[in-house]
């Protein structure tokens, strides 16, 4: 019987981390870029499996030791710029008639892969429709990453804290998320919430239960509003104060029972309602600009159509042989064994129903806990096993 794959060996994980490199915007979708995407996907899967086994610290150390976090962030920004500047131009080109849209989907998916890898590390679909769905999921994962950043608010550089509080006004932004809650909606009289990648109907008895996303927003607000350093630098003017005081309506006894730390926020807001906080001290601040994004935009400004035409010719119009070659590589990266190992529900024995880690090595379709259960089920399984065994096992057989 075949066993379920586990995390990568340390040497292989280190080799993949070392191989991560920044890429030029015009090279997105090319062969070199696709290899980079494979490395990210393998590290992403490795990170998920390692985290489930409580061993994610090794991957974190590798990315920090080899200074690859800035590389991943640079790749994340590059894809985001490509999506908004190049992708719309690409779709309007008359000669853009790809044999397969999957290469473009891979580019759109690359952003989700990187943000998921970063989330795992920090924690210890028509093309347009797919892009919108992915953007929503990426935004929710970015919210999780933001909360982890606010956990370290006392050690953030001065310029970063200033941008968070005053340039982007994160306290008011988070308060707006509490009020409008985009991961929750009413449909046909039923409350639905977005959790674990899908929308679920919430039973009446669970409608006041705090979700993971709700908790991320409240914890980020706690970190920002109750930090003495943030209170000293944040502008509590009339607008900001009125927006933050809206939070009091949501601080119910039921919510506080689920996250007791919110009592401190309730006290802070009561104090804020009856006082006029001193204006922030006028310190001399040399604000750090977003270097990576500005560099990419300046380097490629006015070249969006040229980049799109280059990518139509060299990346998104592969020949039949090139598609088959890349399909073989994708089949290796997105193997059935790995996908099933990442699934939240563990497989169960076909005979006795217990959780298992091995399956029929011939058809790889049925799971068994012991050889005895496999033998007992063989007469029923034999016809399907023979049929599955005759199906080509890989793209190489096609």
C-alpha cells in the first residue's frame, strides 16, 4: 500500500528556498518564472504540511536566513502590478488567442500562493471571475498577515507605524470592517459566512459566534488602539473619534465572553467618548516610501502594452509541445498524493472506517488501515481496481 507524502526533506526545502529569485515584470509567465512558481507551490505545500505537524519553524528560519522574505514580497507586488496594469491590456489585444488559459490562471494564482505561504510562515474561475474570487480570498489572508504585524507594533520602524496609523488610517479601516463585515451576508433569509475558502449557512444558534476573521480584526484593533506608542502618534480628530466610537455598539456581552480582552477596549472607548485626547506630537519624520512598488512602476511606466505583447508572444501562446511539457511539470507539482495530503478531512479505511495513511498502490483510489482489510475488500474492489489501472497514470502516457 502507498503512504501519504509528508513535508519535504530539510535539504530539499533549503534548496528550493535558495533558488527563489526576483523576476522582471516582462518575464512573468515565461519558463523561468514558471519554475519559480513551482518552487513557491512546493514550499507552500511543505509549509502547510509542516504547520500541521508543528514543524513550520524550520521553513521560517530558512526564509529569514537566506533573506527570501523580501523576494517573496517583491514577487507579490510584481504580480499585483501585472494584474492591474498588464492583464487588462493583454485581454484587449486582438492577437491574444491562447490555446489554453491555464498559464494565465497560474499567474493569477501565484499571488494567492505567495500570500498563503507568508501567512503560514508568520503563523509559527473564466479568468475575470477567477481573478475576483481570488482577490477576495487574498484580501482575507492579507487581513490575517496584518494582524500578525500588529502583534509586533512596539518593534516596528517609526516610518512603518506612521504609515499604518496616519497614511492608511488602519484603526478606522478596521472599524469599517467590523461594521460592514464583507465575509458575512444574508441570502434568502439565511446568514452565510465565509470560512475556510467557502460560504457556509450559519445555524441560528451559531449566528452570534465569533469567526476567525472577526477575531483577527478585533485583535488588530486591540494591538493598535491600546498600545501607548500608537495612542501617542494617532490623530484622534473628530472624524477618527466618531468612527472608532461606532465600535461600542458591537461590544456586546456575548462578544466579550468569547474574547475577554475586549473589556480593555470597551474601557478605552468609554474614556475616549468623554475626553479630548491631545494631538499627536509633531515629530520630525523621514517617511519611508514603498520602494519595491515604486521601483517596479517607474521601471515599467508606459511599457504596459509592450509587456503585454511580449508576453502574448513568449509566454501565453505556447505550442502544443510546450503545453504538454508544462503539463507534465504541473502534474508533478500538483500530484494527487500531495493534494490529498493537504485536504482537511483525513481518508478513512474502506472496510472499518478508521483514519488511515495508506491506500491501494495499484489504483491509488481506495484506502485501507491494514493488509487484512484490503484482502477482505478485494473481491468488491477488484473490478474498479482493474478499470482504474488501465487508465493512463500520467501525462507521459498520453
